[in-house]
């Protein structure tokens, strides 16, 4: 296609000739959808409506949900019905997933009886199940056919879609027998039977499986498409790698946003309204702010100790940041390990032992560095860490060092155990975000610090 910027300028001038000229390009639907999303919404919808019906049908699945809904509201019901009934089943489900209850009923009535029943059935499955990605346009053959018969059958009854890269062998009851990449049909003699090129091994998904399970199977077996069956091994449809990649990207985006300490956005950042963005961010900030107020409460309870050894206040930022950082590190590692199926809640004892020793080692390292820093400043006369002759600077240094050991240990332990606990409670571990762990460790870290100080300095 021509340069996107040039094409965009022509569209804004009302000239669609170049846009239509490239309508037969392989990447046309995706590129045009991206281009329309760069235009003002009203203008993008107007441009879409000006395109021929056949082109609209090609482009519609590639539009984002907001644009799809805008287009559907402007099109005549008959045209919307045509587009929705022409969509692949997984694209149709994706469209209905983004609607509210009233709109779902309205658009269901525009579907054919067959598509309406199939859509209604798939919408009944959990939101994170592979049923929501199911493409019912798949290719099947019988094992007793010759390759020539199979090729002719595919040519006559199937269209060129990503799902057609793999064909599935089924028996008379529709049960899955094997899967065969399309290349085997090309590279073998046409007189051979399908059974002669079968290897008897296939990987499948169950209709009840989660999208997360599908992602891991695609990664593990390096497939472009996986069949989906029911409990009786009846082939129901196929899930393709491009659909899984989209879901994986959306899932990772939500987890990253939650880990950053905010509610996940329903739309891309650039398309999220200002007040929606504030609402998504304010909730967590308020919770974290109220939690951090406990820090002031903790300091009030140790006011006597602070009055006797005011020098302790100098190291509060150091103590709090070290505990929060170690906790965030541990939380990041454990959440990612669980996402990759390297760990499960059953491994809590293994993780606890590992993080206790890791926290101890890291705490000792930081404690030594902290003590060396205090020693250098004291010896060079840059600062006097003794407290009015009552406490020797070395005791102050040891207080900071031992506090760091305890706080870093507590940080790593909290950061590793909280995600496992949330996973056990069937709550997304990403909600144990770095800010949440850091806030928890800040408050408890102060208590550890002043407790150690009270013991070491006898105050």
C-alpha cells in the first residue's frame, strides 16, 4: 500500500480512490483498520460507511471495539446483520463481549438462527475460556481418503483463512483422530491416503480450558492452530495463534497496569477519556495513601525513641526504600514465575525457604555497605554519628545494619508470599502490585527499625 501519511491526507480530502485501489492487497484490511483509527472518530466512521459492502466486511473484524460499535450504530440494520453473520465465530464473540446487556440482545436479533444459537452458547462460557476464541470454520477430512480427494474437497468447500493451515482428521462421529499441516498434502503423492501421512500425534484444547492454558500449549508445541473438543473428543472448532497472541498481549497489558498500582484500562491509553483515566488511577492511589498514613502512626508510637536519638530519623528513607525495593523484586519474580507455570501455590514452602535465605544474604550485603558508609563519613569527619556522647557511632552503624537485614528479609518474604496467597484465594496475583508490597513493607519496616534501635541503643 502507499505511504500511510499520503493515504491519510487523501482520505481527509474526501478522495477514496487510492484506498479502493489497494483493496486486493493481502494486508489491506489490517492496514486500513489501523489507518481509520488514526482519524477523528466521526470522520473514520464516515469513511468506513462510504466503502463498498464487501470491503466493509473485510475491514470490520480488524477495527477496535469502540470503532465497531460506532459503525454498527450508523449502519442500517440489514447491513449490520450481513456483516455480523459473515464474521468468523471468534470475531463475532469478540464483538458481543464488548457490548452491554441491552445491546447484546439487540444485535443477537440480527443474527441468523444458526449463528444466534452458536453465539448465545459460546457467550455462556467463562470470559477467559478458549470457547471465546473458538473459530468454527475449520477443515476436516477422513483418513481413508486419498490426498487428491482431500485437496479437491478443501478447494470446493473451504475458504483461505489462518485456520486452514492445519486440517483435521475426524471419524464418522466427528471425533478428532489427528491433525495434519497443509504442507503434507503438497509434499506427498496425490495417490497416498490420509492415513499414510498421519503420525498419530496431536495436541488439543478442551472447550473448558482457559485462555492461559491455550497460550502455554501454543508456546510448548509451537503450533499455528489447535483443535478444540468437548469431553467426548468431538471436534468443535479451532483456535489460531493470532487470536491467542492478541489475548496474551491484552492479558500482559492488564497485568502490567495492575502491577503499576492502578485498575486495568478497558481501552488503549490514547483512547481512554481523561476522567476515566483519573478514576482508574485514583482508587489505588487513595488506598496506598491511606496505607502510608500508617507510617506516620508508627512514627508517633516511637516518638520517645526519636526524641532521645534524633539521628535515627536520618536513616528512615534508606530503611523504607530498601525494604520496599526488595519486596517489589520478590513480587515481580514470583508473579512472573507463576504466570509461566514455573511455580504454583503448592510450592510456597520452597519459595519461603529460598526467599528467607535470599533476604538474609541481600540484607547482610546492604547492612555491610550501610555500616561502611557510616564508618567512612565518621572517620573523615564529614558527619558525627555519635549521639551527644551517649551512643557511640559504631552502635548507631550496627543498629542501621541489623535493621537492614531484618527489613530486607521481611521485604523479600512479603513480596514472595503475598502473590502465592492471592493465587491460592483465586485472586489475580498482579494485584499484589509493587506499590502495594512497598507500602506494606514501609509500615512494618519502621516498626522493625525502631524495635532494633530500642534494643541496641537501650532507649
